[in-house]
């Protein structure tokens, strides 16, 4: 089963499963980007770009999930596949 993705293009938390409180932010001290869960307070590692932080967070079991994965599912459902 594919994990859920929120409106920001981030997968739910891999630890608590929270979806709506997952967000990306820029650290004030170093200016790096992190993805965090507001529910269980887990955070990703620091990344130089927002895109790298999202890519790291959205990679599960060696597979990078993207919005295109979900668009394809919607197309398949609409066509009865």
C-alpha cells in the first residue's frame, strides 16, 4: 500500500503516520531545510535545498514517491484499471 501525500507534496510521518502536520521549514541558524512532523516531532536531516529535503523525506524503502505516482493512480481509477 502506498503512503498518503499531503497538499505540500510530503508523505505522512513514517513513525506516527500523521499526514496533516508534516511540513518543511528552513533552519534559522544555518539556512538548511528540514521536513518535520508536528505530531511526534521527528525531523529529517538537514539539506541544502527544499527539493533535497522533500526527496529525502518522500523516499521509503528505496522508492521515491512523487505527486506523479498519485496522479497515475487517479487516472487508472478513472479508467477502471
